[in-house]
């Protein structure tokens, strides 16, 4: 495993490099690939997101409704990524059972749950009137 940072050996920031900025996208996309490959809940979120996107197209939702849908989908995936990162670092730091690590992991999972519930409520607000 290689540690990357943007500091040179003397504590100074490196010069801007377009090549390194492009490489950072590769790392980010790799994170998404890892999320989809290793996290079952992320696949459930992806399925739900696809259903919502299809429903949005079918019901021809407004621009402001699309904004809400995209923000909801983005927030759930962003929090799922942060939750997965926290779980991985926690497992690395303390592979054995630890009460404090469990608390940290439960809090991170709770953040995803709150975003998912809020997103579901927003989805109901947008789509229920269109269905009925």
C-alpha cells in the first residue's frame, strides 16, 4: 500500500500538475469501483437510484424535482463512501472487537441511514402525487 500526499519532503506543497490531477480522478473512480464491488448496501442504493431515475423520466419531473433527486442520490452515495472508508480504517486500526470502534462505525452507518430515509421521504413527496 502506498501513501500519497501533496507535500514534498521539506513540508512545501508540490507544484500544480495536470497529470497528477487526472490521476486523482483515477483514484476516485477506483474508490467507486471498490464501493460497488465490496459493499452490498451500495448495490441496493444503486438499484434504487436507477429506479428513481427511470421514474423521473417516466413522470417527467420538473427541474427542481430533478435537482432534489440528484442531491439525494449524491448524498446517499457520498455518505456510503465515507461510511465505508471509516469502516475500513477502523478495521485496520482495531481488527479485534472494540467498543469505541463499534460506536464510530455505528454512527457512520447511522449517517447513511438518515440520508437514505430523508431521500425516501423526498421521493415520496415528489412521486406520490404523480402516481395518484
